[in-house]
C-alpha cells in the first residue's frame, strides 16, 4: 500500500542450482548491521519445497527478543494479491465474475464520473487504470483514520480523476478498499473474517494477521522503525514508531497483512502451484483463476534508470491482478513491493524456475530489500555479483542529502512578507469533499491545525511566507506540509491548499489533492 520504496525484482533460482549462495545468511546479517535495520525476515521456496525461512536481528530496537521464522512483519501492498485470491475463490464459487460491473454487486458504489461508475468492473478495481491519480485518497487511511471502510468507499465519489478511464496506469490503494468491501457484500463476511476462514486457514497460515488490533496483540511481531529526527523524514537515528503507526485499518485489503517467514512459504508454494495447496489434494483457487491473476492487463511506463542500475531495466513492465509482471534479462517474473510505516516487504515469483521468495525488514532500509533481491537473482542466474545493496544504499543516501539540502534552503530564505490577516481571521472549520473537515485555530502566538479523522496529524502552524504556513506535526514521522490560505476580495479566507514540504514525501501523503473551503460556504459536510 504505502510505497516508501518502489522495488524491482527479478528471476530467482533454477532448481538445478543450490539453495541460497554460500555465506548468504552471514551476508544478510552484515547488511542488516551495516545499514541499521533492526530485523530481517526471508522466505524462499524452490521446486515445491521451502529452502529458507528464518529471521535475523531483533523485533524491536533496544530489546533482546529475536526475529524468528514465526515473527510477523507488516507486508504492505504485497497483500493486494491476497485480496485478489479471495476474489478468485468467489469467482470459482460462481458468486461473481472478473468482468462483472461493480455497481451490480454494490449499488451504492460511485466514482466522480457517472459513466465510469457504470462501466467499472471487478477487474478494473485491481489494475490501477481507473483514472484516479497516484495514491489519490490515501489520506483517508494515512496515517490512520476513524472512518469505516464503507464510509471511505462512499467518499470516493468526490475524488476528481486525473486521467480518463482505462487510459493510463496510476497506482492506487483506495480501489482495493472497494474490493475488500465487495468481498463483504458478495460473501456476507467481512474481508477480515473471509481472509482468516478462506485463505489463511486452508493454507495453514497460523502466524498471520489482517488487522492492526490483531497485529498489536501478537507478541511475536516485528515493531516498525524509521528515521525521523533528521532534516527530513528518512534521515536521523533509527527508532521505533509509536502506536499510531497502523497497518492500514480501513484500507487493510490494500495492505494490512502481517505474515511470518514460515507462513509466507505456504503462500509462495500455492501461487507457484497455480492454486494447488502444497502437500494436499485441495486447491485454494483453480488453475483458471491463477491464469487470470497472472495475465497482464495494463502496461506500466518504464523510466530510464541510472547507469549503475541499467542491468535491472526491464524490456516489458505490466500489471496483472495484484501482481507486477515484467522481465529481467529475458526471464519473466511476477512480483510486488509492500510498504507500511516502518516496514518494507517484497514478494517475487519466477514461474519458469518454480521459485518464489519474500524478504521483509522492520524498518525503511529499502536498499536491503531491493539489493538482496538482485543479489539472489544474480546467484541463481549464474551472473557475477553486482554489489546491489551497496549501490542502492549510496543512491538512496545521495537522494536524501539532496532533498534535505533543498528543504533547508526553502526554510532558510522565505520572503519576509505576511501574513496578510491577523491570525484569528484564519481560524475556522474547512472542508474537503472527500477528506472531510479540518479545524484551524489560534494557539498562543501561532495557529494550529487539527485533522479530526486522522489522529497524529494535528500540528502547530508556523508562518513560512505570505499566507503560507508550515505544519510541525506532533508525531515526527508525519510528513510536514505547507498550508496556504487564499484570501478573497473581502479579506476572508475562501480556500486552503496543502502540499508536502519534502520532495521525497511518500505519495500516500497526498496533501496536494486536498481543496478545503470554509464550512459555511461548503454546507458543513463532515
């Protein structure tokens, strides 16, 4: 769901070759220590059997509890494929079809454009071609929300599209919320119950959760960590997130699972078995549905990569149902990256080699995840080691330093002009059609801003320049934003806009999509 890093994954092992390379486990520990990740969890399956399922490091920094094969890690958007598998089960049962119109099963479903509402299919929900912009609506669950899933789905009708329907690829999370609600509407079971009863249980995934409450109540869990006491989020010392870093909540169908290495081997084997549950005569879903899930639907753009990563650039890059499908030097792979606050995961399948793997960290050191994936790839394809973790670490640090320098220069040289009005005249309630209401108030010598639907977002507003202020969130891992008040001809605030301060802010902090107007003008919607 939340994409803190965009992962690229490639072909893995040939069954004719050995399991992970000699010294691989020591290499993982070396990278974990060098880059400061508290814990790592890796699962690999080859030729119908697990060949690795273990953990490294600790569940929480400063505490001795080790990461083991049953320690659960937040897996982010890799969970989208699980929601698709749940839908596949319903398709096999004849309760819906991939090309059914969503509105036929959910009569209250609406998007901005009535024609798109009428034409959107179940398949469309899953492949990021709706016309919504990148990460549109994510602030309805980022960093958390008190909105129900049903209410969040209802609000999608107020989000303006960025492109026409089915014309372009733009990654979203909110339509997987719709998919989760669709499962409830069709099956009569909540998405959470359906996942436990019809996916986890048949696969024997006894160390997996699909709600934040369940995750928090599990003792053997990897606590999320991040760096947020530096110049920008992503820099500073490693530290645990506090309890407000949730696993998606209302958006759990888009990325709210937590899974152990042992449990992940069951999922990988079932995927590579085209729905056949390993070691049994039963299926989770049919081979027909497996083919549907793996078949590319939309082309993704391929951006040129820096010279040091040229070998990783695919020739084709597509999206299927919950899976990216691409090539690596002529080998077809399916993969998906996952990111929630303080945890990163990747899951990859190489069908031609009958190999699958996952790797997770309970921090935001994406260079470990991405780098080790390429390192394993090179080993299994008989290629020389590329030093991928080191290359990605250097690239990441350079980007962070550049972004910190830019933000620092913005803060150091604002125009010494404004604000236009006395602070109390900015006070009021402002509403955005899809997000809801914010509250701006005078707070001592400053203003404050409250986000009633998102605990932890509340902030002091520090004057920046003109009629623009900067948030200073109480929770330091929340991306700061510029808040700009537009003043009408009568000297009254008639609009409030926002945008992230950091150029590297995760796209789920989609402040730029908000358009607030005074509640009295907008009619007082909540």
